[in-house]
C-alpha cells in the first residue's frame, strides 16, 4: 500500500475514532478554580464582544447584557434572580418607584450610591442615559416604535436623588417597571459626556468596538456594579474582579469570576469532566449521565427560562399562506403534535408543554386557564377529521384539497398540505423533535420537510416579507433550541404577535388580538394578559412547542446562595462558595 | 550442417488475465472486494429480509438496547438501528459510488484534454486544478450545504464537482507520456483527429490509472459525505447516512449506548478501507513492471 493511501487509511481510522469519541472542538484550557474564584462556562459558540450597557442590534446578547450589568447596575433590576420574577432592589440603583394615581408618571428615588471614583450617582446620570437613548433610539437594540423612549414624554430631575418620568398615557405600573424602566442604566455622565447626545453616542460606540481596551481604557473604569474588568480577551475569555468601591446591596461573594468561552457544547462538557469548570451545563440528551457528574462533585440543576417556544407560520407565503390562514388547518397541525411525549422522551423531561403565548415552565398570574388546559390536545384522528371535514382528502399519503369552497379562501383545488421548516441546526434534541413532528404530521397526512441551517442563517432567511418578495418562500421557521423567545418580566406580545410587530416574523395579524395586547400593557390588572393568553392559545398564530429549560446547569458542590434567573441573565455577585 | 534450434511456441496470455491473476493473488484486495459486496448486499438486499419503518418515529421505543426485537437496539427516536444501518448505508454507498465515478469522469476528461492540448491550454487548465486543490473540499461542501437543501442527487453532484481534481492530475500525467507514443503520432500523421487520438488511444491506455483513481475516489467520497453529515449538513430526516447516524449517536457516547455509534463508525471504516484495498490491488494488477 502506498504511503499516501496508508496515511489516508490511518486518517480515516483516526477520524472515525475521533467522531466516535468526541468530535473536533476547542476549549478554553483554563485551570480549576479555587474558593477565591469561579470558572463559569459561557454558552457554546458565544464570544462576549460588547461592554457598553447600551445594546445595539449587532451586539444584542443576553450574556453581553449580564456582563455589562455587573459593571453598571441597572436602575431597576427586574429579574428572576431572587427566585421569582420581581424587582430585586439589592441589585438596583433605584430605591423606590412611586407611580402617580393616574398611572401616567412615576417618581423614582435613587439609593445613596457612588461611582467607583467616589462621585455620587445622581439624577443627572439617569438623565444622561435618557437623553442619549432619546437622541439615538433607532440604533438602540431595545427600541420598539411607540414604546420606550417614545412613550416617555418628559424627564424631570427633582433633585440629586429624585426624578420624574412622564408617560404619554396611563400604563400598567407592573409592565412599565418590568419592561421599560428596567432598561435604564445610570451612566457616569461626569466621565462619559462628550457635549451632545449624538457625539457621546458615537464616542462611546467607537470606544466599545475596541475589545482589547476594555481592561485598560479609563473610560470603562468608572463603574457602579459589584465587579470590574480585569481582562477581556478578543477570544472571549473575561476575568472580572471585585469592585472594592462598590456600595450597593449585592456585594461580590467570590472575588474573581472567570467567564470562559467554548466553541462547542462538547468542548464545554469535556471541560466539566476534567473539573476545569465550576458552573457549566450539559445538553438534555446528556441528562442520563447525571450520576457521572454527581460522582465528580457536581450538582445537576435545570435552569428554567421565562420563554416560549414556537414555529412561526409565514402567512404571506405564496404557496401555503392561504392554507395557514385557515384556523382549522392550524388546529389540525397543532393537534398532530404530541407535546407531552416530546417533552418527556425527546427532551428527557427538561421541557414542559407550551400551549400559548405565556411561559408555562413557571406558574404565574399571567397564564389563562384556556392556555393551561391545552385547547387542542394531541389526536391525529381528530386532526385528520378537521381536514377531511373541510374538503381535504388523502391522496398518496398527503392531504389534498378536493373542494376549494370548503378548504377556505385562497386555497385552490389540488393544493397539497405540504410544508417545509427551516430549522436550527447543531442540536440533536431539535433534530429528534423535528423527526418526531414529521412522523406525527405524516400520520395526519401532512407532509413536513425539514431543512436545517445555523440559527443566524435561519433568522436571516425567515424575515417578515410580502408574498411578492423572493425571500418569502419560507413557510415555517424554527430557532428555539433553547427557547424561541425570552420575555422581559412582563410577557406581553407587542413585538411578537401585534400587527407589524418587530419580531412578528410570520406577519400574523388579528385586530382583536392587537387590542388585547394594547390592553395588557395599559391595564393595571392581569386579567388583560390572561385574555391575551387565552386568545392566542385558541387562535394558534404559530405552532406551539414544548418549552425547554434554558440550560441544564452543572455546578460544583458548595456553589450556592443564588437562584438561576429565569430571564436567562447571570448575576456573578450572588454566587457564593458555601462550603 | 547447421543445427536449428527449435523452441516450443509460447501462448500469449491476455493482459486482463494477468491482471486478474495478480489481483486475485492479493488477499487484501480480495478481502476488500468481499467486504464491499457484503455491504452492498446488506444495504440493498438486507431491507427485504429485515423490514423496518425508517420513516416514522416511535417515541415509545427509544434507546432500547440490542435484543430480540431489535438486534442492534433502537435510536433516540425509536428507529430500529439495524434497519437504519441498512437505510443509511444505501445513501452512503450510493452517494460514494456515484460521486466517485462522477469525479473520475470529470477528472479524466479534464486531465486528458489538458495533457493532450499542452502549451498554454494545459497551463491554464492545470492552474485551475491547482487553485481548486488549494481550497479545502470540506469548506466548499459546508458553504454549499448551508445555502441549499442537501438531497442525495445534490450531494452526488457537489461531491463529484469538488473531487475531480486529483484524478485530472493523474490522467494528465498519463496523457503527456502517451501522446508522444508512435501509434498516436502515426494516427495524427495519417490525418486522424485529436478526438480520435484521445478516445481511441489515450483514454483506453490510461484505463488502469483511471480505474485505480476511481476506487480511491469512491473511498474519499464516502468519507466526505460522512464528514458533511456528521456536521449536520448531509441528507435531511427521515433520510440518513452513516455519517448522520454517527453524529446523532455521538451524544450517547458517554451514556453507554454503544449501538448508536459503533455500527455506523465500523461500517464507514470497513467500507473505506475495503475500497482502498481494492484500489491498491488494482494498481498492482495493472502495473506492467515485473511482468514476464
């Protein structure tokens, strides 16, 4: 055998062996942590790349936000870090928020807090953020037309520690606190101000683009949070060290926090096995290895997310849009999906069935009984009946419209119930779920083809569109391996399901639902959200799917003193070595 | 008186017989051929004997260990693993064989044309080959897979189009030596066309090189399709291939579910090694050195 072929054969054997054992992946190669430090694994394939506590679309990521919030504390930390979704005052700059009786304004009281350079944190620092966002709202990732800052009509500093924000109309205080005021980060005006908001915006964004300067640029050294940056590599490793000047309520429990990047989940898992990660994660399919991690001194703890998971229909798709617009067709699809079994078998028990627009992994006052009770239980025979009673007949294993009058408006005779999903690649659980759904839909007579692509590709290929656009060929989209949509604390659907909402990918539109969504943000009662929950559980704007845990956390024994935030943020200051 | 030395007439043995004899004496090559034939039977005839549903999932039968009802157990969505191995093998072998042959055909035509034309045509054509070789095939495959929906025909086409470069070099080198042979020069001197020179003399005389290259191309194509599928960009469910099965089973590596990993991994190794052994055997068989 020639040397070249021998090498090839050897390569084949080695490669196959490698495939069998691990796959090719990178790791960060760090050493094990001591009690003065902790090694935290960032999600696979994520590299921290933004320090500024003002997100732009190109840098929008919950992990970037988590890092920024450890450096500059939010005005109102409304999250799940205390075990329930609520205002965590210990991690906030504000001490109180008093809404006017008419719910058209709020008076905020700041705590007695100081920047790391000793200067007090005042209303001026909040006003600085307010002006910066007002002037540059189009570039701000948190912007939704009509919402903050559009609906904040004025900012009035009453004194150094009190200010009032006035709204354009009455809003639900809980919604305003949870979804809008929680976006504010007081910023060190005395250091960052460059004259005008526009000039300041450009200056800060340009400075933030230099990742290599995060640890050295004096701009980033005036902070209000419990940690400061010790090092921040362009490869993604971030080392945070305790801010000794911190005077807030969440004193760092561990002096040094190492945030480690990983190229793949397998690489991270290998690091866990080798003991170099103190707080990491495994995939749902690895849950049956729980004992092996427990034996290595870890605790396996699911991290539940405040999220929903779904597959949007493209209602404007030229081929299938007319079918998707028929409620009976959507009901047939939903009734073909056995969420209970998917959650139990495919997700290994790390997901809960989701039947509507309000997260169901946690109990909440927002969930309607209609959604909770599942209006469309799994039954392929019922799904089949729905189709046959509306003019469809099975031909060659695929339902075909035989009576266009019964099939519904725009559905031509001869239309086959065939649809394709562009699904997120890289997850065995997602692949298995899609295979199971494909199989289940086939029993109803619905052909479901699967195409996979990396998640960014899925998002870019399944945008909002009109039927005449060439990009509108997509029919179904799935980008929810770890949950499709993470809510702010108050789970409104203004950007998801409101007509022309920013993330209403499939162009769902229902004036009645629009009214319910508007009511949910303005009413001071949770009844409005419950009505919205019930309406969308029944109307099926998307295919509702099981809600997976955000991650299956694996923590070293002795790490504790905190709750995993269901809003998917991490809060290093709350971590403690308890033993 | 002159003594006349008389010798017994020697019967000429046809070249193909000599080659066949040499091939059959190569135990590794024969074993390789047997392995390939066995796998072809396993994948294409096996499903007739062991019929399984590879289209629908069965979530009540997931991850079952090998046993009576399922000789190789079941996978994470309840497919019978033995049936899946046959089903996936069909795709792997079909794509490997077809892509290998396609690559060889393209490479042969390109290499023969370049070598025969010579001069600047040869220079330009071979620089194209050099440029193609400089770009990793896997990279091209990943890009193509990311922008199109991979199916069996698409995979064959793409793999064939990225794998023809090496055979083209081999055939070009062979053509360069053949085109200066007397019989080719005579054909040209008597008015024979270039096409006739290539199709009647150069290609037939390069057949040993082409056949050997083809076997290696098939082996390489099977590996390439395994790579692509392993990365999740191969054929889409409910179809699968051995690389896809390996990828799907990888998460079970630490869960003791060896039946999801070992069979497809072993199948890839055996078939690739078998094709390489056949290629080596054929090369030795066609080698004129050492022939009496």
